[in-house]
C-alpha cells in the first residue's frame, strides 16, 4: 500500500470516491449482523456509516496507514465503532465477522487467492464478503504517470519504479470465489463518469492515490516541477470543459456469502 497517505487530499473528491462504497453496500443483505469489519478503512468516514446501517453490530475499521487512522481518530466517538492498525490480508478479529467490507484497498495487496482464503476463514457461517477495487490502471492517467517517471530528471531521482497493484480479471474472481466454496456470488464492473471541478482536476485526483509512491521518492524541491510535467500531459488527455473535467473510472465489485454449513 502506498506510504505517506494524505487523508485530506484523498477526501478532496469525497463524493466521487464514496459513491462506489454505497453502490457495493446496496447489494449486501442485512440479517444476522453482529460484527462488521471494514478492511482498508482509510480515514474512517465511510466506516462510520456502517454503525447506522447495522445498529446492533460492533464495527471495526482496519488500516495499515497511521496517517489514515489519525484522521479516523478525529471522528465522533461511538461505543460500537473501533479502529485498529493492521494489514488487511492478515488481520485477526476477536470473533467471526458477519459482514466483511473492503473498499478500494485490496488492489494494493498481493496474492488475492491467499487474501480471499483468509477472508473466508474469518467470516462467520452465513457471513458476507463485499469488495470494491479500482480497475482503471490501463487508463491514460496511469500510462502517462509511467511515462513521466521514466524520463529525466525524474528517472534518476525515482529509480526503478512501477505502479504496484494486484488486480485480477472479473472472471478470475468468479472462479476463485467458487473454488473457495462461497455461494450467492455476484461479480460486476461499473464505469463511473465523474465530472470533476477545479483546475488540474485529474492531477488533484491522482495526488490522493497513485502519485503518493512516486512523490515519496522525490526531494520536496522536485515535487512542483514533476507535477507540472505530469499535469501538462493530463490536461491534454483530460481537457477541462465549461462543465468541468470528465474522468471515466472503471471499478470491479464482488459480493459473496460463506455457507452456513
């Protein structure tokens, strides 16, 4: 997972980033929910909504980023809401989980077969897994970033670099979930056509996620020149219009249930 998360930057487009979370949750049933986990919870603002969604449940937000959890700690306290720093791929709950949610986080973690096996094990019988991941890593914003980091003077400063994400195809997730004996499995993709406001909107979007690892390798004095070079390419690929800047964004979703017996 990228280091040096900036919760404030990440939430700059909070409406657009949160929409897939609620679209995912719309497919999740409500019965028999006592323990809920949000793995890769980020700043916790979406995790906190699960307290209202499941009013009889204890809700855990888990993230590996101390910066994100510092932001989560600023949320209003609730007697059923807890946050913990841990790796989502190895987190061990105190008791089986009835609803396990992972929103825009699992793509940073390798070996999804192993991760899904772990999720299956920590789910209670009848528990439901719900996952959403960005699936736009072949889009211009990411291709252009790869081009810029390979050019001088950035290549010497950054060294060997590539975006580290671990997406599989939609059919791979169908087959993996069925191999693990999940039932009631749904896998789908959605393309969101976000209309972003403000100058260099796509650059500002990328600052919240994919740009973090590259910027972490640059001296602070190099940041502005690097962002200017990358931003110029993004403006050509995503021109600003009177209504804003259009950013198509593909995401992959799946919901699956652990059998009761």
